[in-house]
């Protein structure tokens, strides 16, 4: 939990200031890191063609991953908007199944499988107890 302060400044502003300070501290170490990397590169023999091919492969994989993430985000956003509209209109929403579920995951709307149906039939249902003399 965040420490309580007596000022009227919102906590997110303090968080942003802390992030800025942490970035500044890391940037102060950057020249030393660059110098170290230059020394290491000077001592190593590199195959630039191989590195270029690896970089191009990784870039295309990154683009494909970003496109699929964008599609998933759009689908989730669409579901959120639909759910929000139902909430605002006052409809009861029993299950909010908006999220990142695997596509092959079973949902509550699917019909029971043969194994679940057979186990349900094998167990006898308990009878409701009634009060005698009411």
C-alpha cells in the first residue's frame, strides 16, 4: 500500500515522478555500457550477413506477433464495449467472460460430453428433506 501524504498531489503523479527518476538513473549508466559493448565488439569477429538474416527473421516474427496481438486486442475491446452497453442499459450480466482465454478452451455454453453426462446419471440425486408436522 502506498504511503499516505499530506499533500493534494495525486498518487499517480508521484508514481510518474519515480519512473522518471529511475529512467534518469539508468540513462546515467548508459555511456559506460556503450563503451563496454564497443570493447567487446572490437574483440569479436562477427558475420554481419548472418546477423542481418537473423535480424530480418526476428523483425518479421515481431511484426506477425504484433498483428496477432492487435487482432486479439480488438476482439477483446469489442467484447468489452458490448458488455459495457449491457451494463449501462441495466441488463443483468451473469457471466463476464471477457479476457484472454485460449480458443480451444471449453466454455460454459458447450453441451456436456458423454463422460460428464454418464457421471451425472450414475450419481443418484438426493431428495429434498421435508419437515414433518408443519
